């Protein structure tokens, strides 16, 4: 059952498409969708949980423990929807200082996951995993290890050992930046480039991708440089493939970037804050989502715990603040839009709940009230 949550005031005014094929047995009607939620284990969570989501009402129903797993804190679905890959955010794996990456077969009829294999991420604190557009390459970003790795995927969904591995060195000016911090692994829309957001070094590392082998080679210039002390965490491309949006955790801001696919270079267009002018106290933006038409973008802000909504200029991609609203809990780690775009889902880590807010696709505005569903330490939401 859900419980109602209300939007609170603030200081200073403060995907997938529908599942292919026939509806599975768990779907009561065509408006129901299937999703998986990754969690941080070690307390009461046991791994990856399956849910059905009602697009008509915004109701979530937990249907199964899809797979027991060690801290599957980020999930990525293959382009053909057959496989799910997870980042296992561990500090020790097989006796070495490392996290892991796992591969699963998705069974839509039972909403269960069957593990194919698991490999070392080559660095500790593996916090992000992604898949290229062909489904033949998987990537991991290691927060604790300050590194990134790529893996080849065979037709059965099995992961290879690391094909490419990069260990970063250095530090940034802020206490959170005592070393390199790999935080996001992103593939360019044309599948020719790969990016690693490095929160510790204030950089986005840029690589050429050979999708036939999963091999990465450094681009020249090798990185986009953020403002010192920004802490670039998340990266998202616009549907027109010309612009990208970088969420900065340490600086509580978003960079609008122009992407030159011929040169493999980002150029900064705008830097906009996620917090009100004069804001005092801790703040740490985490994740970003965008509607399918590229008209609106939403950013989750942790520590002071709110959602911030922006409209996107069709002329140059710049952002304009619309409003700040409730995230329905504390420490919003990850956010997702439902396939219809009518609902925003939030994984609130510190309050052990998933929040669901209605969204107006025309205006981009979020509802004043939302629904809350209990789950221990939710981390990542993926519709399948």
C-alpha cells in the first residue's frame, strides 16, 4: 500500500519504451509496466527487487525478489531487454580491493533474474554501470578506486574480464576530492565515444570506443575540465545529440555542454545552480532525467533533499529554473520517468522508500502530492 506525501516549502522560495511482445502474466492491463530496483544490501535489503507499475494510478507493487545480490546499487538494461547488468558497489571482491559487475538474464514472465556471470571491476566502490547501443560492451565507474573499465559481452550475455582499464591520479580542491572518483560511465549517442565523470578531478575523461572489441583509447584532448571544486557526477545527452547536461555534486550545479561529435569535444554553454541564491547548508545533487522530447530536465538534490525542475531552450539548450519540489524522502539517490512520462519515480536511500509524483507532460510540472512505497536502501530504478 502507498502512503501520501506532500510537497514542502523551501528556504528562499524554495526506458524504455513499452515491453516488446505479449503482456506477461503479471500484467493486469496494458498500462502496467515492469521495473527493477537495485538496493544497498547489508541491512534488510537482499538485492534486486521487481515491481509492477500502474501507469494509470502511479501505484507500485513489489512482486518478487528478482535476485539476491551484494549491493547492486546501479542497474543497466541491454538494448534488446534480454539482459540486466549491475554494479556491485563493494570494497572487497575475491580477496582484492575491488567491486564487481554482474550479468543476468531477464525473465519477464516471472520477473526473476538468473545470473550469467560476475567479474571484477578492477577498482573498489563500483557505483555505475552502463551498456553501449549495440549491447556488446559494458562499462563500470569505480568511485572508491578512482578508475573505470570496459567489458565485452557475448551473445549469451556473458561478461568478459576487463578489456580496458584506466586508473586515474590526482585530487581536487575540496574535502570530497581527496582523490580521483569515477562516478558515471556514459556512451555517446553515435556509440563512437565513451565518457567517465570524475568527481574527484573535476573532469570528464573522453575515449574513442571500438564497439566490436569494447576497447577504449584516449581522445585528444583527453578530458573536459569543469570549474575547480565542481565535482562532475552525472551526464545526460539531449535527444538532439548536440547538447549534454552534467550534474556537479560538490558545486550544486548543472553544466550545459555543447557536444562536437566530429572533434570529440565538449564546450561549456551554461553553468546554473540547483540551490536558491544565498543557500546555506549541505547540498549534493545526484541524478538527472529528461523527458523524451527534450523539453524538461529534473535533478535530484541530496542532503537538503528536493527535486529541481528546469525547462530547456530549444534554441541553445540552456536551462531555466521552473521550481523546487519535494523528493518525498531523504537522500534521493536516483530518479526515473515512467515510460509514458506521466510519473517521476524517486529512490530515497535514507528514508527507505520509493516516491512517485504525477507529472504534466505539457508543462513539465510535478504534482504537489506524491505516493510513498517502502523499500530498504533503494538505489536505482530501471523500467524494462
